[in-house]
């Protein structure tokens, strides 16, 4: 990973909108006066019950697992629960490192602010009292305020970058230029000083998932191509998508499996291109079979999406065509055989897709050539 200056944000906001910044400043000032939160509580000497609060997507959930084994090893007597949104629950639902798993509907952005009272009720319905709760999200929809209003935790840790710092007993500095797994570690260091980041590990029934994969793909070796994204702006255009498939057919002999949801099948249909070595499998897998499909593959070619992190976790070669929407240093897939293609545009990271999306105008043939020479080299011009 490249070295970057590490700016610490202790009491600032992670937003570029002046109106939101002003709103959070006023709210924090009023909160400090009304709730008298300048009198911070002392950190508990012993933590027997811990609640993690995490709202995010599939990739966020996968990356969170990088600190769970270390947390359990250093706090073996602690009961660890989690409150998360439905996406995080989908990924972590079989994780036995948690004693209890609580979920609420995904509420981001404006919806989060409008549903603060409903979110407070969701926390209160847990009906347990925690020694410490750690909010792991750095944006405004961090869960800090409804957690505080619910009164279920004696001590609350989190980042001030999302606002509502008056409700925190301990503020973890948010350090610019480090990976998201480092942010998780920094937040949890407040209660577990020796915690470390390890390779992510998602728990699921790999045998059952493998059966689904083999019934769909067959027994021969294959390469996964996953070009869909929840944000359509972060997908490659038709011409570049077709270039990728044509290059793979001409320069390798391996089977190509196209993965994605049912709604992403248009990415294949719009190409008006067919080849016997290409196997469309849109909508064929649930999330765990999808992960196993990548884990058993010879590698994955994708955009800035969950698939890149799955490939990095599984240790297979990864080629990811990155956008400029998010902070690459914070969200990049990390692995020995990971190759990321980036367009260096002045507006990145912008945190909001635009119509132009110059950051997705990749030289896909150049990216493929470089990645296959470095990480997928054993697939080049292989004889059947």
C-alpha cells in the first residue's frame, strides 16, 4: 500500500455539504448543553458485555471480520453482540463470534435523520444493558444518537466524523489515508489495546455452497467476471465490457463465468455476443454460493464492488477496475494477487457518482495485459 499523510480528525465532520456541516455543529452544541455530556463517564475497568454497532454494505461486513478473531482472543470472557442493518446481517448471519445478532432496516442519509426515533426503539427492544458499545461507522448514519437515546449502554465509543459527538464517552480519532480495517481497529483499541487486523474470514457452510457452484458451473476450471454494481455508474460501458470478454477468449482457453443478480443480466444481453466458453450465471447464486464461486475460481475480474474483496479474502488473483467515487486508500481490496486499475482524475474521491464518470474510462486491454502477466500469468495461452 502506498504511503500517505495521516491527518487525524478528532472533532470534525465527514461531509462536503456546508448545510449538513452547519446542522451537525448546531446539533452538537445544543447536545453538549442539553445533555451535559462534557462530564464524560469513566471507561469500565472490565467489559463483560460489548455491543458493536455497524451499518453498511456487504463489503463493510466482510472487512469487519478482519478484527473479530483478535477481539475474541483478547477478550475471551466478553459477550459480544452486534446491531447491524440487513446487508451486514446477510454476510455475518452464521458468525459464531457473536452471541446475539440484532438487525434494523437500512437507514442512510436523510432517511437516517428522519427515522432517529424509530432507530432508538430498535435499540431499546434489545432489552439488555451493555458495559460498552462501539459504533464503527464514520459517517452521519453511525447509530450514535439513537443508541445514546436508548440508554442501553453505559459507555459509548465512536468517531466524531459523523456528528453527535456529544453522545460519545470516548472519541476515536479518524485517521485519513488508512484502510477501513485500520479504522475498525482504532475504534476497538479504546477497549482492547492489543487488537490487530488479520485476513477477513466470513463463516458459512462451504460444502453446501460448493454443491450449488458445481451444479451451476461444472467441474472444469473457470474465471469469474463480475461487472455489476449497486451503483450503475460504477459499471463499465458496453464497449469496454465486450473488450474484456474478447480479450479473454483470444488470450486464454479458460471458461468464463459471468456472475451477478437477475437485474444485472442486461450487462451481458446488451453485448450481442455469444461464445461457448462464456457461461452466464446471473441470479444463480445466493451471497454465500457467490463467495464460494469466487473462492474456487482461477481468479476474478470485477469493478469496485464486493466481489473484489471476496477474491482478496479467498487469495485468488483479482483485477478490479476502480472508480473515483470512494477513497481508494480506505476501501481497496488487499491481497498478494490483487491488481487495481485506477484512472487518476482530479475530482476523486467525490463520494457521489456523476454523469460523466471519467474515472471509469479505463484502458481495459492494458489493464488485462498487465494483470495477467503479474497475477494471472498461468492462464495466458494455456493449452486445453
